[in-house]
């Protein structure tokens, strides 16, 4: 949460004089599962309902909060480049066998967007590249910072020339190495079962256009 607060403060302070669009969004984030690693890597059991090696470990879905800052690209009013920062506070399921199941997930991306205006509506498609920051609170697990990307679609609705409503859906893919465990600190309980860890966001927000 601290990392997200610092990024939000810096962007809010530095960019309004330069940006074309600033959007604050709230939404719901759907998270894929992790899994429990093989028995020979498991630390001592910390909870009675710890799952078996190979079992899926659910990461709870929940609210996500985001900031998008966009700039007109080469004076083309239907093109934007910018930054996107999202934050979710979530937790692993009980079967992870952790003393503290909470985890913060932050994505920071450079983005590109193309608009297709239709009256007051501004449908768009977008893509982005950056990093995903996974910060588990349990002392047996380390933070992970991985390359991540996004693709999405949505629309803006213009109330006025300066105030708009945004709705969008984004797929966020984070690229782990599935041949090794994640979040390791001495022993491990959590692993990634594929090269790409998927999350989906559905967002609603207000945009101010300068």
C-alpha cells in the first residue's frame, strides 16, 4: 500500500500540467490460483487445514483501485500514451498454510490507447507493458517483481468536454518462471503452475480532461 501511495502522490503532483487525461478508477479484480509446492520444500505446517502438495491455492478476488494518466500522441486526438497504476489488497486461501495470508498486488504499466469516437461515446482499445509487484505479508515469503503486460477495451462517456465517465475491462498477465517456486524465503509453500499468471479487472471511473 505504501508503494502505491507514493506513486499516486508523485503522479498527482507532477503530471497535471502535462497530462491530457487523468482518470481515477475503482473496480473488481479476478485472480488466478497459485499452487502448493512439493512436500520436500514445505516448511513446518502453520495451520491445521494446510493443503496437499499440488493443490490449488486460491488468491481472493476483490476491489482494485487504479490511476490512469494519458497524453495525446503526436497531436493525434484519437491516440494516447500514458501510465497506469493499479493496486489490490488480497489474501491466499486457508490451505496455503501461512500465518499471514495477506498480499498486496501492484501493477505499473506504460500504456498506449486508440479511440474510436461515436458522439458522446469514445470506445477504445489499449495495451500496456510494465511490472507486477507481489508483496506477501507472511515472513516465510519474499516479494516478487515480474515483467507484466495488459490488453483491454472500454469506452468513455462525455458528460462535458472536461468530465468523462470511463468503463473498461483489462487482462493483466504477469510472467513467472513455472519451473521454480515463487515467493521463496528459506522454505516455500506457494508456486506458480504456468509461465503466465492471469488477472482480469473490470473498472469504473471518472476522468478529467484538460
